[in-house]
């Protein structure tokens, strides 16, 4: 339904890596842009797909607004806001099918499923989800440098924040003004829907990192 929010996630079959190099990550991010169109994928005949991107996307009618995204070697997370009826489901299907086709074509001889099942589409309706889902998505890549961070109160918060600010494959960099994929997300809508702003949200992230143990029950609940 228009106005719905959902957390989308999926991982590789048998937990295999779905992103093998930077080209793979870039392809998925460009799919976030070009698959998000009611009339079907926007086709671009350029090697640099992000060149003149605003002009290319100017006439599209979006299925969803993308509020957050994070990519890790074997899975991804999205936070979507539906603006076209059935848009979340349609966009999610397109992403999975398009990326699987690309991945199998690139890795010659591979066929069949890339993801372990249909993507999870988790409606956001509970207050706890509003509080934690964006933070959960933004902090997900912390596992790459500190796998046990959720169980520690003595996290090096500044070290983790520096990593998050430098991690290219997350929309958090765009929110912090250091990214290159601003056209994929709607920051203004995120701040409106979640009743926050850039400064307050960054403080919430820092607070969560400083005391992850107190929030562990919510993290486990969201991780499913």
C-alpha cells in the first residue's frame, strides 16, 4: 500500500558471496536507480552508468523511495517507502532477478539461484522497528571490522564511526555527506518519516555503538 515502510533483506544461497568485486557492488547500486521505474528498467548505453544521472532519471516514475541501503559480501539490506501501489514487492523482485541474471552471465557457466530464497519483506509497524531499523541497517557493515561489537560495551566508537564513514557500499556515507550515490536515496523523506535530522541521527548512532548490549534484544529481533 502507498505509504508503507518495509525492511528488505536477502543473502546468497548457502551464505555464499554475492558481491565478488567492486564491479558487482556498483552493478547492484545502479540497479537501485534503474530498476526503480514503474514502466520497467531504464536502459543506458554508457560505460559510466552514473554519468549525467539526473538527466537520465528525470522522467521516471518511481515504484519506491529508497531510504537506506547497505551491501555486504553475502547479503544486503534496504529500507523502502512505497509510492506506487505494489511497488515494494515489484521493486524487490526486479532487483533479485536482474542481479542474478547479471551475476550468472558475468560468471560464465553459472546458472540457477543466487539468493537462498525470496527476499524477506518485513513491514515496519511497531514503534521498536521505527527506533531501531535504520540504525540496524546503517551499522550492519560494522561486522566487517568488529564481528562481536553487539556484545561489547567497550567498543571503540570513533574507530567504528570512521570505518562507517569510509565504507562505500552503504547509504550512510551519503547521509554524512561523503557518498557518491545521493540519487539513489531520499534523505529528506527519511528525516520526515522518522522525525529526526542529520545531527540528531548521528548522535543516535554514536549512542547505540556506546551501549549495544542494552539494545541486543531488538538487534536479534531485527536480524531475522
